[in-house]
C-alpha cells in the first residue's frame, strides 16, 4: 500500500505543471526527431544516428505523440513514465540487496525527490530512460548471479541492450556489471 502512495506522490509531483519549465534545446531536437520519424518512418526512423545518437528514445516518444496533442507534454510524459518505473525497480533492487520494507521505501522516495532525478524525470531527455534500463540491467544481473536462470540472462541482455540503444554512454556501465559477482559473493558471506 505504501508503495502505491509513493507512486501516486511521484506522479502528482512530476505531472503537476509539466510544461511550465522552459524548453531545453536538446528536448526540442529529440521531440522534433520523433515527430519527423513518426510522419515519415521509412525515411527518418534512424535520423538520430546521423548525429551519433541511438534512436530508441525518439522511437519511444512516438506513441506519446499519438496520444497527446502537445509535443512537449508527450516527450516529457515518456520521462515521467520512465521515472515511475525506475522508482519501482530501485525499490526491488533495495529489497534484493537485503533491505527491509523501510529501506525499499526510502530508496523509492529518494528516486522521487532527489533534485537531479526530479529534473531529469520532468524533461524530454534520454537520461531518465537510460537510468531505467541501467537499473533494470543491474536488478536482473544481480538475480542472474544469485540464481542463474534463462529468464535473468535474457532480461539482463535486453535491458543492457536497450540502454545502449538509448545512449552509447551505457558502455560505461560495463565495469559496474563486471563487479556484480563480487557483490553477490559479499552478500552471501554476510548471510552466514
């Protein structure tokens, strides 16, 4: 029940006056790329790659452009949804790392209120989406080393692959994932 209250608080604080913040230049570029790809997908689906950026963020804006008439609201709405899912994943991550309900709720609350994330989850930038896929890959990577199963392998690979399709800087996550076996070994030693 408390998780749902936190989620409702997150949505309330992030959706309130969503378009009042001035448009950042990168937001305008990403939204425009999504609009062009939406109107002429055969020609412009991979337009961001001309600028050296993977296209997944712009592709995910397209469904929101179909739902909402205001392009700025549509682009920022994707970030709000990504932020809400990130909050839930971080809660699950805290629980997986041995936290109780209190730590899980605290981790979720921090995702909702830390100014850096608050700003990134209210702007049509790729960073919020990148954080979501990083968190998901971290979660499934931990589960993979705790109890290896095919689902965890596939989920980890898809999450990390999606992060790479959002921003190529996801390559910097590789050392974090390489340390997961050490983290799992440390957690298992504490249990005994």
